[in-house]
């Protein structure tokens, strides 16, 4: 009699466990797909320079992003690490070299296409910045 009372809870527990396993499985599949797609997109010639970026004169990060994949990219997220004079990471900032929500350049990046980008950094660099950066793509959203 007591087993019958707890049967709905046992079934609910099994269903919850199955849903958790499926969620973890699909998250892992999405991570692997993202890593595969990230390997097809290349950041080139990322550098710090002085010039005009988005209409502002000053220090900026410039570079080129190339889509060597088969899908159209609507948003690409780039992580840039700023290092202090001792070589320690001072801060991290995200930039969007491809962004369909941008007012200045909302064009998607088609397969086989490259585009130049530039982001002013005068207002975001830390005071102890030593002048060096590293950059990498961390996320892509597709059309």
C-alpha cells in the first residue's frame, strides 16, 4: 500500500532525471557545434592603432574577420584581454565585429566574406594597461 502512495513521486523523479540527462546532452552538442563553427571563422591582423573608428579619432582595436564556414553570421563576439605592464591580465572586454543590431554596420557576414572592424578603446582601457592584448572569438549567432 505504501509503494502505491509513492509511485507518482517515483515516476516524477525518473522523468526529471531523464530531462536533466537530455538537457546536458543537448548542451554538449551545442558546445561542440559552436567550437566547430568557431574554427571556421578567423580573426586576422588584430592590432592596436591610432585612427578613426566609428567616427572617433583615438586609440582603437583594428582587424579583419573572415567567414570560412558555410553559414551566414549575424553576430560574432570577440573577447579581448588587456594586460598590464607586468604581463598580468588586467581586464577583459567583449566586442562585436559582426552585429546585426549595430547602427553603423548591421550587415551579416556571408560565407567566404571578410570585413574590417575597428573599436575605439580610449574610454575602456584600464589605467594600468601595458599596451598588449590578446583576442579570440567566443560566440557566433547565425541567420
